[in-house]
C-alpha cells in the first residue's frame, strides 16, 4: 500500500500514525506544499491523507497552491479511493466538494471531548470507539455547511461538524487523534498557533496544554490506533 500525504507545515505530519505505518511496512510520501512542492500524479497511490496547517481554505491569495490542492482533492475523491483529512484537511475536503468553511464563533484549543452521532457510531471508521472520545483541538475555523451528500459523524458543543464522510471512503476529522508527546510543544512554536493559544488559555497556556495532553496521551494514542486499524482494515479488504 502506498499513501500520499499532503502537508502544509513541517510540524503537522501524520504523528503517531507514522509508527503504525512503519509497523505495517506501508510506504508514504509527504508533499510539502508550503515549500512549493508539486502534487505528484496519483498513479500508484492507494490513499490520500491531507494534514493540518495554520492557513485557511479561503486564503488563496496568500497561498496560491490552495487552489490546486482543492482541485486535486476533488479529483481524488471522485475516483472513490480512500481519503483522510485532518483539521485543515477536513476543511479542505468540505470546501473542495461544495461545503462552506468559516471562522469559528469560538475557537477550540485544548483537550476536549467530541461526541459521535448516530451515523458515527454506525460507521466503520469509528468501530469500537467510545461514544464520547477525547481529542486534541487547535482550530479557529470550521466547516459550517458540509458538502452535498456528506454525513456528519461527530460533533461538539462548539463545533457541530467535527467529522464527516463523503461517499463511502472520504473522511474528514476536525479533531486530532494523531498527537504524540511532542505535538503541543512543536505546534506551540508556530506563531499563528501560539497567538491563538495565548488568547484562549492566557500566558503559560502552552505548559498547561502540554500537561493536559500528557494525562490523556495513552487514551488518545489508543484511539488513534483503533481509527488507523479500522481505516486500514477496510482498505486492505478492498485491495485483497
């Protein structure tokens, strides 16, 4: 299996999923869009992952490659091959297929619960998940209108569209389960993230956030493993 990963900043990578991919012997190629790397032809890739980043989906003037990325996502989803978008990747999935993304009325930053909807509890991606899993949140924009035909799989009090499925194999997650022990410290070094964190949690918020993550990291990693296994199990079944 070969996976194409679109990245928008070097510290927003697949996180703990990298360990799982290595254990399974799956190859993955990262494309640093923010560094000017082009999106390669899709031939030979079985899955597309799109990670997070500090930019917004509508900032094409500042980040011209966003237009090409949205077109590529729409092209990929049309093939019916599996797709996973996280945070900005989730928002790009929605925007590329006719949904609407806008600034959040209230940003979500911290360790927070999300709730699976009835559709989410029945979806193969969340098989054996707790109904109210914990997640890492760090976003100030959100999907306010899912794309036509999308199914909402998870929600939170501040963000009604925490996860979607489009068709049978394209998934978007606003929340993060891929975190490692280094995630908060690494992301805290991104100016846009640091400013948002200080606005929401005050001075010293980074240390507080790290402490919160440390308390739940085992559970978060277990959720990441379960989601990864569910996703890969379905894909392996299709490839066999």
